[in-house]
C-alpha cells in the first residue's frame, strides 16, 4: 500500500526530482573539481608542471594504445609505454592464466600473485 503510494507520488514528480538530482550532482561535481584544483595548486605544483600545464592548450591529454587502438588519458599509461594499463593488465592476466594451466599448482593459492601491480619485466617486450 505505502509503497504503491510512494511510487505514484514519485511518478508524478519525476521531472522535478530528476532536475533536483541533476542539480545536486552538478553542484557536487563542481565542488569536487574546485577542491581538486585547489589541492593541486596548493600542495602539488609539480604534478601540474608535469601534467596539464606542460601540454599545449587545445590538445587532448591522451595517447593511442597500440593494443586496443583507443585514445586513453596519458595517466592510463606507464611512462614510455605504448600499451595502456588496461591492456597490459589483460595481457598479464592472460599470461598468468596460461602459466597456471601449464604448471598446475601443487596446492590452492600457490600460483596466485600476491600483488596484481607487480608486472614482470618480461612484459616490457610488448
Ligand atoms: Zn589498450
């Protein structure tokens, strides 16, 4: 009963609610961006020198991934790499899987890597 009434009221006011949500999200986003900019300006000027401020204006801060061919944000790549982190992780996982299949683990958990971030140097050839 109550749920039906709530649903009916919600339906009646859906446009206003949607607008309210939109405004609230907008405000939050703007606040977040402002806070982030302030944080960067205040505490990490080097990050701005290395990042946004270094590139010429109007040029998107992206580069093409050699594996998936998609333009990804520059921070989606490791320095000097032409393959995005997502693809490298996928490649890494694929190799782990093949490796696991080739050499059956003697006991559960033995072959699972403790740190997913630790990508072996053998991947650098790709
Ligand atoms: Zn990629």
